[in-house]
């Protein structure tokens, strides 16, 4: 017996694998049940995210290894996941079934039919997994396949592992022979992993191995083990510690019924905290690489129920969404089946990343898992009590009125979230003391009227959020000194006393949202060489002058040109700017200085100030300007056009062309090459 236990432990540990004592104990309990001839059906159950599936898969791998070394315990090993149950069994039960009393008879019939159809579809999918292992044609009808499965498994020592079972499954209906102890079938086993103890009882489990109820230390060790396995599974040069950081960071946003947009989590937080650096090819576009790798990681975490993904924010009313969209058909019995099928497909899209990989989704976290993370005070804190050093602090939605630190021990702090505290009116000057590593600061939806000057000392800051700060009137001048700032978010912050803003030469700034500045007239982003996005510029209705020279922006929306107050638009040296679509542009500013070479030709004297002044270095920018454009009559009857070659000529010499009536295309065709 001792030798058998030693062999089991060797197989369960895996080569080079570090296994916690708690995990080793769980695996050994499963292994003991597999060896016990008196046990034919048993379960591994517990709340989501505790690693039931991973541990069971590791045990199955050990069983298969034993089979290769000797005769083994089983002749046939089948591992099948029970897919697609969560959306109907749990989320529909909470958000749809509870509303049946208020529905019409037809709608109740619809939902009951959906439930029945869902159970049948899941039986078919589970049987499909069994057929694949037994090499039975996928096209074979359900009942015929059940007979063949029964014939193939009868008399065999088989192990059937059903993963993530949400409701009782009739195995005999799918063709699986009964495995309750008898002279013939005592060596076969059925193992169920589930979150529901009721499912264990309904499926006749003789032993229920509960995962959970562990100490904080054991739980944390187990999460670290899970993170290491995630790092191995995704196949990138990502360490388990980094996966654990990404995963733990999610808990900052998943409190009080809140969730976080997946794109924001990856691009604004994981990226700016420096997570996943070095996990991709340096030649790859950084932003694209972060998004790709971040989505792969989120999907893997969701597969293990460590995080929850949905196309909608937390706690949506799915029935309300669907009926608003399709309710007009529900009273037509002739379309009953169509709506039924449509609702099934629609629900599936809400809860599967595969069907929604191109869309935006929200990230949430299981409360049990979050409690484990909350216990690690060196990582996450939700108050300012105690002396412990901490990396991340969230006081969001906390009714904070004053902000006073009780301890100076914040040298490790990299994220501070104070958003959604509308009673918070003032941030003391001393607040940033010792925060030498702070990268992320969120003061959104607070009642602050100004920022303390000490914010300028946050030399490592990458993300500053000041969304919906209704009492903030000006943009502090010292922000332009934050040379590592990458994202500045002032969405829906009115800045009532701000007429002019300059962010000259902020080399790291790549995204700006200042769309709430209702009085802004002049905005300069000249020399912001990393700038890719300025959000919702079209909302700046009073903007008169905009300088985007030297930025990295690739596209300009037609709304920018159509701003009624715009008089001057500088686009010098924008090498990445692509040809724009002139078809939706109906007006031009008085001065449009567009030169990819970076030459400011507008400073040359002009004899006729009434003409539109346009400077370009490439005729391709007007490629989509058609003959029927209203610009010809409203703006191009008189224009002053400057052409200067970027390459192969002197940049201090240019040719002037003045015409009143002819289309630009015809003029250019006569002067395609200049030798100056």
C-alpha cells in the first residue's frame, strides 16, 4: 500500500511541478476513490474558481500514465465537459424564471420550451464528446449512437469524467451503462465536477469531495498554483507571478456589483502597470500585442471560472434586453419556433467568448475568489487602516469625504482608486508623499475643484483619470510636466474656466479625452509624438484652433473639419495620417496647414487674405475629393494652394499655384513633377 501511495504521489506531482500540500491532499483523495472498488460514482464539488477541473485533469493524466506503464485501472478513459449550462441553469434562473409571473402565457411557454430544449441540447453535446473518444461518427443520430456507446462500453473498465456539470444528466439516455457496483461493472467509475451539492445527490454520488473551506494561506497557495498552470497553458513567456498579478488586479473593480470593461482593463490598467511586458515579440506593435495577449489571458481565466465574462455590465436584465428587441414577434404563434431559436442563440452569445471575441465585454470576479485575494493585504486594500505596505488601494464607491493617510508607508503603491466618491471635495497637498511608484490615479466622479501641486511630483504616473469631475474648472499647467503620462481622461469634465490648453511635447501621451471642455477654444498637442487618439473632438463646439502637428494619429474624423467654430487646423509632420474621406466634409477652417514634411509654409506672406490657405506635400490627401463636393462652390472658388516636395528637392523652396475656376485634379496633372 505504501509503495502504491508513493507511485501515486510521483505521478500526481508531475515533473518539476511545485504542488501545495492542500492540492496534493485533494489529488490523493480523488486517487483513493478511483482505486476503491466499492465506489462507482463520486463527485468533486465546490464554488467556481477553486480548481476542480484542473486537479481532475491532472489526476486523469496520472491515470493515463499508469495505464501506459502497466495494465492500469481502466480500459477506456473519457473526459467530457458539460457545455453551455451556466446561461440557462443559473443566470436564467435568477434573471428570467423569477419574472415568469409577469409574463403572458405565450411568453411563459417560450421560456419553458427554451429550458427543455437547452437540456436536450446539452445531452447531445455531452454525447458528442463521448462519440469522439469512442470513434463513433458524429453524424450518427442520438438514439442510434446511444445503442452503440452502450455496446462499446459494456464489459469494459471505463472512467467517465463529466466536468462542470450544472444540472443532473441522464447517462443511460446517452448510452452509458450503469456503473453501480455489480459483478460486471464494479471497476468502472463516473466522476462529476460541479458547483452544486444537489447535482451530486441527484446523480447518485457515493462520495463527495468538497474543495473549499480552506485556510487563507492554503487558498492563496492554491491560487498561485492555478496561476502557474495558466501561464503554462497560454504558451507565452508569462510567469505564474505575472498571471497572479493580472488576475488579482481585477478584484479592484469587482466590488459592490461593479465590473470593468475588458478593453479598459487590458489597455489602461494591465498595460500601464507594466504587466505582461516581455511576453510578446518586441517587433510586434505594442498596443496590438497587449490586446491580443490580454484577451488570451482573460479567456483562459474565464475557462477556469477565475473571472466571469459577459457582453453586458454586471447584473443585466437579459429578458428585458431580449424582449425589447424581439418582443413584437412574441404574440405571433407562427413565429414561436423562430423566436425560441433566436433567444437560445442570443443567450449563448452573452456568455461565450468564442462567439463574442470581436466585441466588447465586461469582466467580473466570483465573490469567493475575491475574498481570497482580499486577504492578501500586501496586494490589495480597501481602506487606509494599518501600517502594511500595499501595491494597490481602491476606495471607489466608498463615501469618502476626507482623504488622510494614517501611515507614510506607501512606497510600493502603484494604483490608487478614489473614483465615485461625490463627497470628496479636496485632496491635501501631502497626499502624494512617498508615492514614488504611483502609476495609476483615478479621481473620477469626485467633487474636487482643483488638483494639489504635489501631483506634479508623481514622476511615474501613466494614467490620470478625472472623468465627470463637475467642479474641476481648469486643467493644471503642471500636467504637461508629467513626461511619462500616457492616458489623460477628462471625459464629461466641463472645465468651465478653461479657454486654452497646451500639452506641447508630452512625449508619452497616447490618448486624450477632453471632450467635456465646453468653453475650450484653443488646444495644442504639438510634439506629442506618441499620441494616437483624441477622443470625441467633435464635441468641442467652441474650438477655434487645433494643433495636432507631430502626433502619431492615423485618422481624422470628418466631424473635426465640420466644427462650426474651427478657424485654424495645423497638421504638420503627421507622417502616419492616412488619406481622409472628403465626401462627408462640408466646411474647412480658414487655415488648414497640412504638411507631412513638417514645414510651416503658412508663415509665408500672402497677397490675398480672403482666400483659403492650404499647404500639403502629397496630392493623395485629396484623392476622395469628388467633382460634386460642395466644397468647390463654398470654399474653393478662391484658394491659395502651396505645394512643396518632401523628397528630392529643397524644402525651403515651393511653387505657388493660384486658380479660381479649375478643378485641382486638372491643375495637378499639368505640374506633376517640379524641378526647382
